[in-house]
C-alpha cells in the first residue's frame, strides 16, 4: 500500500546517480540533433484539448482512453500533453510558419497518459524527439530516421531493429479501409471490444491492437503497401532505397500503422530486445497536421523516443552510471568560530571550478570526517585558528591519509593536482 509521502502510482522521483543517466541522454540529444540543423523548442506541458483531439484523431486510444483532461477557471478544456508533436505543430503555427517554410526543432520533457503502469510505461513519462517541417520528400524521411539511429548509437543503444511501413496518402485511405473491412468482417465478432468498435469507426486502428486474441486475424490482414496507389508505393520505395544507401538495415513491417491518425506515407519504429514484450523504444513518421486556428496543414516528419525505455535498453547492455561522489573537497572547521572562514574558503575554491562542501555547524572533527567519507570527498581541508594565523590550510588526501600544510595562495592548484580530473 502506498503512503502519502510516495509519488503517485505511475510517476517516480529521480535521484542521483540515476539522474546522471538522464542528463547523458539529454546532452547527447542536443549534441547529435544540432549536427542536423535542429534547434531546441520547449512547449507548455498542457494545451487546449482540441489541439490533441484534432491532431491525433478522436478514435485513437490516446484520445479516447488515456488523456488527462481538466477544465480551468475560465471553463476551457485543457489537457496535459500525451505526446510532443501536436504541441510543436501548434507552436509552429503560432510562430507564423508560412506554407512551404522549412524548420527543424527538437524537444524533450514529460508527457502524460492514463495507462496502467508497467515496466517502461508510466503515467508521467519522458520523451526526446525531433520534427522537420516544410519538405515532403523521401530523402527528408531518410535523414530523419538516420538522425534517430545516430542518436541511439551515440547513447550506446546497439542492437535495435528498425521497422518500416507506409500509410500512403489521403487518397489511398478509403480503398485500404474497404480492403481491411472485407478481411475483418468475418472475424470481428470474435475480436476484442475495442476492435469491434474500430471496425465501424476507424478500421485502420485494428492493426494497432495488442490484444493476443486479435493477433491471428491482424497478422493475416493484407499488406498495406499492396493496397496503395502508384505514387505512394514509389515514395516508399525511395525511402527504402535511401536507407539502403546509408547502410541502415531495416525490416518491412506491413501492418505497422502507429497509434495516431496524423501519419501519411512513412511510419517507423525501433524495437530493442532489452525491453521484453513491450519492446518499442522509439517511433515516428511523416505527417500532415492541421492544428485548430491554422488555415493549412503542416507537413513534416519526426520521431519520439521514450527516455525511460532508452534507459532500460542501456541498462540491458550494461550501460549505467555508478555511484558518484557528492563532492571532491570537504572543508572541516576546527571549532565553531572557524565555520564562517570555512564557508568563505569553500566559496573561493568553487570559483576555481572545484566541487566543495563545507561544515556549517561546528560539530566535532570526528563527526565531520564521517560526513566527508559519506560524501566521497577525496580531499579534506582542515581549518583552525593556527592555520588561519599562518595563512595555510592542512590538506588531507583521503586515499593515502597523507597530510600537509598548504599556503592559501597555492591551495587551488594543490587541490586540482590531486583530483582525478587534474
């Protein structure tokens, strides 16, 4: 049973050293994405509800079952963002993006869905993603996928499988829907409640069902690419050829549609064996989104990767930050009268780029040394009345126990020479 001090189910507190793994993912995202001309965009964590309903599709599981929606004091319906793309497109439209303009952005941060918590799936989860708008061409899709795979390589996630499919364009939709209904109509009565509803409301959504009882009929469904027009097949072929040109191995997944309705043409996922049954770590595709208040659809291509899932994949490969010392140097004050001098000394060393913690209460030297050990300090600086009078500090190297008096004028260089990075 959870207590009032524990985080709400489906959320978590992230402490050091785990938080250092998160920082590593974020730093690599900024490093890699900037190489492709992407700049960072930060959007609000909640939007008007219609931003998501109109963009994602009112028959998607996200909209029907998973969104956290509430009414503000002004009576507006607002929703915590369940994914990143819709809000980014709303921001693009608000910025005055003209039809045909090219813009590339990336984002990272928390998302919210009312799902049943499980491994790698939380109610507050985190994504890192990128969006490139304004160019509708196979090569743009190829480059977007290449950037994702470059990022996964940079964070050490090897062994992922790239799955690829196409949803064609709007003109293909009705023909595909007819073919899917023809296939499923003799099976739908024995399928799950969601699939029975989707059969009438949006038959495409059946392909995204994860219910084991429905999988046999889904796996026997027609291949998507065989149902599309010539131009859609040509676009998809060009994407496949572009990936081959870059040496990016991929597997055609003929029933991959992704869970959102804004996709056209290319859709893709990356799966990883380190996650078990729910093995997707990233996914995306090409889209055309008309956000509320915009006069024209925004065309682009993008992806998002679940950061919790990336960390699980890294851990399965043995990549995890170990315990890290809280500080490099501890300033121990010999007597309460020296506390302020110790704090001043610590402040001076911090200006030299040294991580320092200082005693603030004047405890016994034995208690202070226990604290220094607990913090993992490599050096303890002992400061008393005698040291102050002589203009020195007694420096103790914890690994060897060696002590020596160090002039204050030489202290910063003495410390740096004894730190691991110095």
